[in-house]
């Protein structure tokens, strides 16, 4: 691939990206969130079309305009989320839409024979060929999607963060598969955030930053630290001035050895009044599940949550709210927005008891004035509070969902991915709001996988890796240090 | 100000693998747990009924039972497929009515052979099913709304053809599907035998052909199915055509049972069919289901209702047991699903 | 049942969908009218009602009808609107609550609650107010069973209410050995529900209106409107119907809100049971389940009134207008045909209007990004 560019409206997702993958090698593609890796992969797999640039395959120029084109060329992609039919068997999933037929019926024997071959290659038991996919674990399902990709006789296999949801043992199996594949001449493009594992598997590394490819290096010339430096670039993260927090105060929120089986364990973090602490972890580190526990959505089975030094156990979001905890959910559309309802509806929805008068009578004047206040305060761009939130841009909608948390000033505010899918301008404003809230005494915990954001607004950054809190950094830490810690640079230790 | 680094065992998102029988099979078990339970329940009911009223296990009692199962079960085959695709068809009551009255009137007014009326009924049923199918697959409207609407339209059509309140004096041309001696071979009602054969064919088709498996894929995730190369819309439409076609056949079975036909011939049948399908373990959310289960579901419902009569209880009490059966069957399914999700 | 799949992508900056910024040609008066017709169900219904009334009045004037279609007959026809609109409102609140919400058991609930009312009033000799209260409580408890199955045990609503439909229908028949209950007291009820009365003060200028409208329908409409549009419960209902996950993350008690939707549907059924007993002048065990039953027309009315089957969208006014439309349309059709033919054409009209409205929704979604 050379000179690939892609725009989404005004946003330039990638510009002049080059990628050369040699046959029979494992080629790692790394970069920070939003660096353009997924877009590049989508173009290669036919899910998106490039605006400019060309793709050559085995030396001949090709045009990939649809997923079918890519599959015909032998380019197969395994995405993070397994896209499988849970009620169908493994064999059926692998051959759906291209069943092997014999006289009108599916040739189960031939199909299963092929599937068993693939399963053995992947180290899965033969009997799984006829197991219903819904009965398998998530990790096994992912291996099934790899098998599905391989069934089309792929010569290029793209693995998008395959290790994020796998355990160490399962990763070993995956690596075995990848090595066996490359020995048969298949090229593998391997995307991962866990940089330490690249040294076990990859031969060459291409680093992307801000939509461009910086270059390609043999892995032998690199270390985790040098990769991180390339990913982050020379950009200095300017922290928003000095914010001093009296560390002798009792933490407003403290998580002590918090754990939920199979998700995370021994999570320790403390947030004092007026402090902004970031919980930073890469995809799959377990960081996203922690917020749900603090807010009483999920339960935890070990450790404790302390508010102002006293142990509490939020049973439900309503209970958490009563305890003075507010939460901005990570997935705006699925967890945050009532899309065809008005802005005022979306703001008041989280605090209905506050607006309920006698017999639950809705105090609409109060609702209107609260909504207008928050619209003004958060600089939401809208003609009125009656507009439906579904028609707004990502940044504006996010501000409305954030406004919902500010109706009753919470003592603790947990913000999960506060600026995901938000344009730069709105991002700035949301950061400003967060800082203001902290200045007014709120304890803010930002759960994020966006490192520049974490470093920029937080007074302290707590790294989550492998389901637990590992290292802590102050505001003067560099991106390189933090990323190296989160991505598993075990050689040098952390700050 | 570095926090203490805590190390512990890595999280294990992967649940324990469940024990599956070691023998390599070509396909998962042909009979699901739900079906085994249904067979067990039906067997227990039959034994209990036989013990309380020995007359139950005689040809005189079982033949009408099987005869009554036939129309519900045969339409249930189509409904099962519709529900597997994630849809529903409320309009079968209307289709039954139209087909039944056309058949009855034709038999009364013309001397025709059984084949003519059978083909006519099936053809009309398929046509009405096609209307549903096209509106649902291409109109992008939820199946329940479209079929609510077409129910009314089909009923109007049926009433128009009816003219009077009943059609009486229907000749016994269709006796071979009826409850009389002409309707049985070796004691088995033909209508029931045909139903079993059709169910077997449908079972084989759904299990062993690409087309059959595609219904399940569509019910699981229509978008992903389309991306995998499944022709989603024609396939959805085909499910409704099939249901209409089978409703036409079921209408013939119903007409054959009596020499008069009343306007309420189809009333409530849509719910009876849906009840048989969900008791049989087909998920109303789509993606999972079995024709064999539907057959057993219909058999269970009819066993209950004839059992209630045999025991001398008010016949309407059987509906109470049908309601309970639905709750128990679907409840068991919900519990299994939850256990399965937790085991993962 | 799988609803049309929405793209739930979140990672990329979402381009603002532009339903509001329509193309230039649509800013003309005609364009705006078409847009309003397509996206505002209320506007469409009002236009249809006007069209129906005008058509039949012209037909009446031209002597094409068997009896006149005028303000008197229009107001007399409204008696049919009482159970229909009330059950339409019951379906409104249930469908609104989302997750495939639907109540197939309303007709059976009406039958059973009606029998309980009949027993209480005619056989146990309870005072009228207590008997009505008992019927309403009975309806509420039956609704509670539905709500518990759906909201707390996770049954799909279609299945839970199909099961209770069978159970309630059966109990209604068995409870009094398949016999209807009638007594002089119950016959008296006809006067208080179905008979038309002259409105006080200005009544002489206006047609007489069936009493049931004032005693049952209007109070139900007002309460339901207040409940949905003016209380926090209404907000919670719309919230769980629009996005039940977001509602949970917004500290709304999703389960209890959904439970209450089914309970309210049941309470309305209890009231309708009393109306129906009055209308028939006896408590009949198959009052709500005979023929097509009451559930199918009620769901049809709700959908026609603009209630989205996927939840979160629907208004009391839409359901009321849809009922008025259907009742007057039915009345006119009945008079347009000799004998019994008209009742058949009512089915055709209902079916065509429903399919047409549903397809229109599809068009509106594709063109303007949704209906209100």
C-alpha cells in the first residue's frame, strides 16, 4: 500500500500512509488510539475506500472496493469483536454463505474435515467443529473467527488486537498458530497495543502517528521504549498549569483491592476532593469494567469502595447517585443517549426524583431552567433545549450527557472515555469543564484509554495493566514512560 | 509517589470448557433438551390419562386427537421458520378463513376432485403469504404490524366470499383428510401422517441444506448474514409464502372435519399455532428453533385439551394449562440460556 | 423478534444526521405539508378524520347512505370508542415501555375482570363502587402478573401475555361455569354507561353524548395524558422505551417502571370490564375474547396512533385520534352498505389504513429520519 489517504468530512483520518508487507512475515502495525491503524486496515479489507493512493498485491496493482474483493485476493481480517452466529455450529459459522454442497444438501463430511484441519492448526479440540458457537468462551470464539478467516485460503491475514481478550496461555497458542501460518507463506498484519508481545512474534514494525506512517523497522533494531517514543513523537504534553491538591486530605473516593472475578483484581486508587485522577489502560486491560462497579451497575466480589473513608457498596446506579457518585458512561450511544428525545429530557432523565413534585408531578419550569443553565455553562451549541439529541454532533451530544451528571453536583464524578468520538474543539471544552469541576472541589476519576488526555488533565495517572493497577505517575510524567508501563515494558521498570 | 505494585493471577475471561461427548459427530444432537422434556411430559400425561380413564389410549380417543393436532402442527411448520427468521405471522387466521371458505364453496358449487381444491387452497394460501412476505421483507416494517393489518384484510376477503353465516352441505370429497374411516390408513389419520411427513422434510431441509441454515443466520443477525452473502430478503419472504401455503393445506384439513363451515374457522388459530411453536422451544427472538419441537408442542396442547375433557373437567380449563405450559416451557428455556451465558 | 438493526458504532466522530436540514425544495409550503403528514402522526390523523367526515357527509347529502351521517350519529358512534380507546391507551403504555412490549392479554383480562365485577355486584351484593373497585384491582393484579413475568423474569412480552391470555380467558369461562351473569342491577348499568345524555347548559345546541364517554373515557384519557406527559413516571416510561441501557445508567429503576406499565394496562382493563358489562347489560365470560377479541383491535389502534412497536415513541393524542378516525370511518362504512356488508368493509378499511400507515412510517424514516 502506498500513498493512502482518507478523509471523513473535515477530519483527515489518514494521509500518505505506506505499508509494505513481505510474504511469510509477521508485520506489526502500532500507533496510539486514533493514529489511523483501523482506518488503514478497513481500506485494505475493503470495508472503506481510500481517497487516494494505490494498493499492489504480489507486484500487480489491484483495486479493493468491497469486502468481497479483498476476500477474493486472499486478504482476510479478524476484528476485535467476533462476528459470529451464536446459535450455529463452528462449522456452519466458518462456511456460512459459501457452504460446500453435495446434491442440494450441505456436505457436512467435507466441511467438517476442513474445519477439523483448521481447528487442529489453532489447537482447538476436533469436537468443536460441531459445537454451537454460543457455548464457547469469548477467546475460543475469537479463534473460531481466525479459523473462518483462514478457511478462505487467505494469503494475508489481518489480526486486529487479537490478544486484548486472551489470557497469556491463549496468547501462546495464538502465537503458535501465527508462526505456523507464516511458515506456509501467509503474511500476517498484527495490530496490538501490548508492545512487549511484538518482540515474541513480529519481524517488522510499522509505526503510525496522526494518520501517517512514520516508517518501518526490523524488530531487532527496536525496544519497547523506542517504539513508544516513535508512537508518541516529540510532542510534549502540556499539563494544564499546576494544580496542587492537599495530599493529606482523606480521599473522597478510594478503591481498595477492588476485584471482580475474571475482569479485574486488586485495583487500588484514591481520589481526593479537587483532584483529577486518570485511570489509564489499554483496550482489554479491564479498565472499562471498573467504572461500572463504582456505579453499582456490576457487582464486585473482593475489596471495597470507600467514600470519605467509610466503606460503601453501591447496589444500583440510584444508590450510587444518592451516595454522591456521578458517572459518564463510556459508550455514548448505547449507554448515554435517549436519541430521539429532547436535550431537556436527556438532562433531567438522570435526576427525575429531583424534578418530581407532588405525586411525581414533573416540574417542567424547573427542568427547563436547569437545562438552559447547563446548556449555557457547558456551551452546548443548540437553538433550544427542545432539540432532539440524536441530531447533534458527537461533541455536543457528549456535553448533554455530561450535563446530566452535573444536575445535582456529585461529590465524586467518574468519567469513562469522556472525549471518545468528539471533535477537537469540543474536547478542549470538555477538558476545561472537568478542570473547573475539580477546582470547585469535586473528586474526578477519568477512566480513559486516551493517553494524551490522561496526562493533560490529570494530576495523577494510575496505569491499569492485566486487570490491575500497576504504576502511578505524577503530572510531570512523559507519554513515553506511561505508555511503556501500560504496554508492558518490563525491562526498565517504571517511574 | 508510586503506588504499590500488586501482582496477582491474570484474569481469566475464558470460562471452563464444558464437557462435550468425545465422539466426533457430524452435527449437534438431532434432538434438543426441550424436545426430550416434551416427549417425557407427553408420555407422562398419556400414562396418567390412561390410568385415570383407560379409554384414553384407544383408537377412538387418539384418532381425533391426532386429527386435531394436524392443522395446528402443519401451519406450525411454517410459523416455526418465520419465527426462526425473527418474524411472526398473525395473519394465518385470515389465510385459513379465506382458503377454507374457497374450498368449501367450490366443493358445494362444483363437482371437483380433491386435487383441484387442494391445489387451489395451497395456491391461494401461498399468494396471501407472498403479500405478507413482500411487505415485510421489502417494506421494512415490523412483521407483527404488517400481519396485524393483513389479518383484517384477509378476514374481509373471507367474509366477502362467505356471503352467509355458514357454508353447509359440504360434500365428503375431502374425506381422506377427515375424521371418518376414509381418513385413516392402518388407524393413522392421513392428515396427521401428512403433517409428520412434511415436518420431517422441513426438519431435514432446515438441518441439512444451506438454504435452511440461512434462516437461522438471518434470525441471529440479519446484517451479518447479508455480509456473509445470504440473500436475506427473498429468504424472509419465502418463510411467509411457506406459512401461507401450509395454512392453505391446514384449511383443507379443517374443512374435511365437518360438513359445515362457520366464519370463525380461523379465529384464535394464529395464537394456537404460535403457542405450539414457543412450547416447542423455538425462540421468539429468532435464530433458534425446531420443527420437531413444534410438532410436539401441538401434540402437548391437544393432549391437554382432550385430557381435560376426558377427566370430565370444563373444556375451557384446558386453556389455563396451555398458558401454564407456555410459561413453563419458555421459562425453562430462559433459565438454560442464562446458565449458558454464565458458563461462558 | 429482531428490530431493524441500527448502526451502533461509536468510535468515530459521528457526522450529524441531517433530518432537520431538508433540501431546498422541501421548504416550500407544499413540501412542509408533506413533511408534516409523513412525520407528524397527529397531523396525518386529523387530515384523515376531516377527509372521512367530509366524504360521508357529502355521501349522506347525496343520499348514498342508508341513514344520515351527521353530528348526532357521529356522537352516538362514540360509544364504540370507549373500550377501543381505553384499551388502545393500555397498549400505548405497554408498547411504549420498549423491549418488544405488547399486551395480548387485554381482552382476556377484560373478560375475567368483568366476571369478577359481575359476581361481586350481582351475586355477592357488594355496593357498586366497591364492585368497580374490585374489578379494577382484579385487572391490576392480572396486569401485575404480566409485568412480573416480563420485567423481572425476563420473558418476552409477546410470550408472557400470550400465556396469560390463555390462562385468563380460561378462568373467565370457568369461574361461573361458562354462564354469563345478569341481574336487574346489571341491566340498570346500561343506562349509566351506554345511554346518551344531553350535556348541561349548552347541551341543547349539541348532540347527545353517550355517558360512558364522560364517566370512563375522558377521565382515563386525562389521567393517562397527565401520567405520560406531566409526571416523572411518564418520563421514566419514555426513557426505558427509548434506550433501556441508558435508562439504567441514568439511575432509573427500569424493572419497576416496566412492571408498572403492565399494571396500568391491567387497571385500564378492569375499567373497560365495567364498561363492557354495562354495554352488554350482563357480565359475559367471553366479553373480551369473542371473535377477534379486544387485543388485536387495541394494538392496531395504538400502532395507527403512531406508537412505535420498538418503544419510546407514542402519544395519548395519537391513540385518541386514531380511535375517533376508526369509529367514524366504521360508522360511515356501515351506512354506506345495505345490511351487514358494511361490517365486513370495516375490516378492510382497518387493515388498509394500518398497512398504509406502517409503510408511511418506513418512508418517513428513510426520508426524514423518523416520525414523532
